[in-house]
C-alpha cells in the first residue's frame, strides 16, 4: 500500500544556510510518525515545505500519490492536510467556537453543521466550557488545545502537529498524549514534531531524526533511540526516556 | 531638449533627492528599531520648517543660525513623542499604530492651520541666496548648501551608527532587541534615541528647506509621501538605502517632470513605488 | 455538556435592553424629519447617514478583513463620476449610474487590489495612499470629465425620483440615505456571521492559520476590497446627486479616506455599529465646530478628530463599542 504522505528529497536553502537537505521519509495511513531533532535542526521548516508555506529548492512531497509540492497552503489544506503551529495562532477576536468553526467551514458551507462539528471537536479536546469566550482570553495550554481542535474540525486525513506539548505543564501533557492516542484510534494519521522524548517514544510508530538539516535516522523508536548518530546528536538525552 | 536642460534637471533632482533622503532616513531608523511607521512624519517636518520660520520672523535669526536650535527642539519633540505616545502604541495592534500616528498627523496639521493660517510663508532674505553658475548650469545657492548639509548629515549619521558604541547599540536593538537587551543595551533608551535622531534629521531638513521652499501647514504631506516611497524603495531600516532611494526619487521626479508633463511627476514616483514593492518587496537593501 | 451546548442558540441573544434601545432608535430614525424639521437638521442627519455608510465600507475591508486601506476616496469618486458622467453626457438615469458605479468601483478594486493586496500591512496602506493621490491627479487632468473644474449634474426639476434630484425638500434625500444605510448595514450584519464573514475575520486575525484552514487569502482580500469599494461607490453616487457638483479635489481627497477610518476606529473597528457610532460623534462635532468657530471651524474639528483618534488608539484601540460589549458580556456571565 502506498504511503499517505511521501516526502522525497526536500531541500531548502536560505542564502548560505541549508535548512533542509534532501529529507526523505514516508507516513503510512493510520500511523504516528514523530520528528525529533535539536533546535535548529530544520523541523518546522520541513513542515512549512510540506504545507506550502515555503517552497523547496528541490524535492517533492506527495499526499496520497498526488504531488503537492509548491501548492498554496489553502489548497493543501483543502486536500485534507491540516497543521498546527509551534507559535500558536488563534483567531483572537473570534470566540473559541467560531475559531473551530473556521476549521469546519473548510469542508462544509452550512453554518449549523460547522457549529455542530466545532462543538464536537471542542468536546474532544475538553474545551467546551470555554466555548463562548474569546480566543484571546485563553491560557497557553488552552490555546494549544484550541489549535488542535481547529485543525481537527477540518476532518483531515493527515495532521502535522508542531510541538503540541511545548510549554505545557506535566498534567496537561498526559492529557494531550491521551488525545493523540484517541486520534489515532479514530484513524487520523499524525506527524508530530516533539521535544519531549518520553512522549514521542511512547506514541510514535516510527521516528524521523533530524540534525543540522539532514535526516540521520528513520525507523522504529527502539532503532532510532539506539542509533549512533542520534545518540551523538543528543549526547545522551535519549537515555532519560525510559 | 538641450543637454543643458537635462543636466540642470539631473542636478536639481539630485539635490532635492538629498532632502528626500534625509527626511526618509528618520522614518527608516524608527521603523528599523521598532517596526512602527510614523504617519505623522511629514507634520514633524512641517513643524521644523515653521520653527525655522518663526526664529527668523520673530528673532531675526537666519535659518543657518537657528539650525542647531531647531534640531534640538525636534529631537526633544521626538523623545516626547516616544515616551508620551509611541510607547503606548507599540503595544497596540498594527491598525491602531497606523491610525494613531495618522491621527497625530491630522491634529498637528490642523493645529498649524489654526494657529498660523494656511498662508504660504517664506524666509525672504536668507543669508544664503542667489545662484551659482557652473558652466551653463544654474544652481540656487540655498539648494546647493542644503545638499551639502544633507550629505554631511548622512556622513555624520553613518559614522555614528557604525563607529560609536551607542550607534552600534542602535543597530543591535534594530536587529534583535531581546538579544541586545540581554547584553545590557537598554531598549527603551535606544528607542528614544532613535526618535531623537530621526527627528533631528527632520529638523535639519526642515530648516534647510525653509531657506528656499514655501512654508505652509500642508507642506509636509507630499514630502512624507515621497519619504515613504524612499523608505520602501531603499528598504525599511536601511540608512544607505534611504540615501540612494532618495536620490533616485529626486532624479526620477525631476527628469519625469522635464520629459513628461510636470503635473505627472508625482505619478511617476508612485509608479516607481509600486514597481519596487511588487517585484522586490524588501527594496534595495531591506532586510526581509 | 456537549448536548446542552449543541442545543444552545447559534448566536448569543443580546440583552433585552439592547432590543428596546434598537426599536426606539429605529422609530426615531424613521420619524426624524418630522420631529426635527429645519433644513439644517435634515442636512446633518443626511451627512451622518452618508458617513455611516462610508465608514462601514472601510470597516468591511479593514475592521473585518484586516486590510488597512487609506484610499477609499477612490471609489467614492468613481461612484460620483460614473453616475454623473452617464447622466450628464448620455441622459442615463442615476439609478442605472449607481449600478455602473458599483461595477466600475469593484473592477477598480480588483485592478488595484490584485497587485497591492499581497503587500504587508504598512506597504499596502502606503500604496493605497499613493494610488488615491494618483487617481486624484488623473481626474484633475482628464478633460472628458471636466478636469480640475469638475462636473455639474444637470438640473432637472421634473420627475425627481427618476432623476434622483429633489429641489423642494431634503426629506426624500434623508429617506434614500436611510435606505442605503439600512441595506448596507443589513448586508454587513449578514456577512459578519456567514461563512465568508468568518473566513475574512480569520484572515484578519491570522492569515497563516487561515490559509492552513483552507482559506485562499489573496482571493478573500480582493473580495473584501470589492465589497467595500461597491459600498463606497453607492455613497459617492448619492453624494453627487445630493450636492449636484463634482469637484475632484474634494471627491478624491485624502481627507475622506482618513475620516472614514477615524470614524470606524473611534466607534469600534470590526463591530457592526462602530462605524455608525463614529459617524454619529464626528459629523456633529465637525458641523458644530464650524458653526461655533466660524471659518476656522474646519480646522478645530480636525484637531479634535486627530487627538480623539490618537487617544482611542493609545488607550482603547478596539474602539468605544468594545467597552460596551465587555460590560454586556460581563453582566451576562458567559459560561
């Protein structure tokens, strides 16, 4: 079976700096692929390349066999690829419900339906109690969940999550992990950039390790964790993930 | 179209361009530092021109003599503007920043019209007057001296920003204010300094303009528009960019007025802006 | 909780007093010309209504969609000139001229918008300033439309409703203006909570996130610009028929572009009634300062406008209405 997302040799250069060099990996339907790497490894740039926010200098990305390289972000969104952003981007002057409705409106023109889907999405991330508040009133953890709910309301086939547990307290991390597991149960394919090793080792089916813009490992968590290059790059960080 | 006429247009265009450049550099400095566009910039220029005028009309001081006073007054005005107004606006969304400085400009322009009437004023016997003749080209002395003063100002500014510690602090804050703050460079003070210098430049430009240009409440609007074009053309935040862009605009305006209809010369400059911003958004030397 | 949330009304109900206030205001507006019978009172209200429409036009492109246009006067002028030229040169009724004006303005919005809307905020604002100035210069040199002397709308005393000119009383103008404002505000009321409206507001709040959710940004920016241009054009046609004289200096002036911005920001950008509130405050301010201070009144009101806007932007950038909105919400104890 062909992969849902197939990334072939994506490369991005900014002047003299190569942010991504020949990155290749694939994501099968229904699995969770984690992306790890030290700061500056090029993870967010990779997301930008896949979702059309930046155009690559070389390489391609295929979504379910269809070439999406260089397409505009909104086009890619409509094809079923959703993403969250590391730097949270809520629609501050809209209510929480309205925020998520914008996601639902991507595939349904009917407001009532969009609202129902939005509320379901909010229930899923446990943000229903804030549904009539303006997005600007939410805490960071709540904004993370809002971002997720909004992306999920698109009913995407594939969702790219950028640092979903970043800046969130321990208790909430457990909640988010449960959410991601539940998502997988529902058949959503997930690619997640994560710094939290414990989280990623537990959740991911396969892990892509980046370092200085290059792929240094790609495979099952156990393989990656013991890969020499990865250990090198992390200087023992992986040992803490038990 | 004689060669003399074209040469004449080129020279007067370049000289005028130096003024545009000096007005623009204040705008670009402020934007480079704090990413706010001062839509009241033209009105500050107008104030400088009026200050020079009143120093002359009431105290008999020639603009060349009152120059340092006007510069200091404008610098102070800039600092006051920053602490009183801009500091608050920085926290507001961009819409509020645009509208806020716009409102300030509207109020200043109307106040000038209220206090001093819309009449055109001139400084009628400045110390520098008359024309200089080089070959068959005539250049007004005030314009020539103004050009020289502008160039000197640019040189001084360049030296300050690249060779002094404070100047480097300005550059650091412009590039990454958090990193600069961590290294002990006080952001607030740098912002205030940026405003002081920016307005000081406007003070110089305004005073020199008063030696040969009409002075009236709306005079700042057109200069401001051209300054915006210069800043976009040269690159938001680039001093060298402002200089080159200003010169280019002066040139285009002057030659355009000569070769086409004089009333269309502003249109040509605007077309230039659109062309630059569409095809090269970062301008000549802009950062992003 | 989901079940109860689903069962809730789609949109929060405004408190009772708002409904009562609205009904009273509506009654007052409908009966206004007969309560206040002087021509000046009529003129004042007509101006307020006209500006309320124009300010709403800016609200659509900036308050709801986030594109700060400083050149709305362009479309005002196009509206005024379209209907007048068609009438003066070809005898076509201004009603048709109104439609043509709207079409031409929408086309102009596309022509201007496509190359410039891709620019970032400040650049776009400056571009609209420059284009506005350029259009003014062009019309001041264009002989076919009267160049700097402008145009006169030919006087017709018969069939006032066909020719859209009323010479015995301003009252018909009042109701026309009221009708235009009602139509415009109704359209925006519908827009605000529609699929398009939410997408525009999303685009305003965060274009990147909006794009990732399937919203074609460039297309939506141009669309907002077109709607706003059409609204401005209606105001322009109305104004031409009201004053019967077209002066390019005034019609395309930056002052108009600025004032509609000031009104909306003051009243509350991004709200439905903000523009109307701003107009209701600033127009009387302007007219009365002209009366009290005579000739210099023209500048006093601008000084006040400018300072008012500056203060609003410094302390309450979301405008006066947001203060009210917050009070209401706090009282309603939103769950």
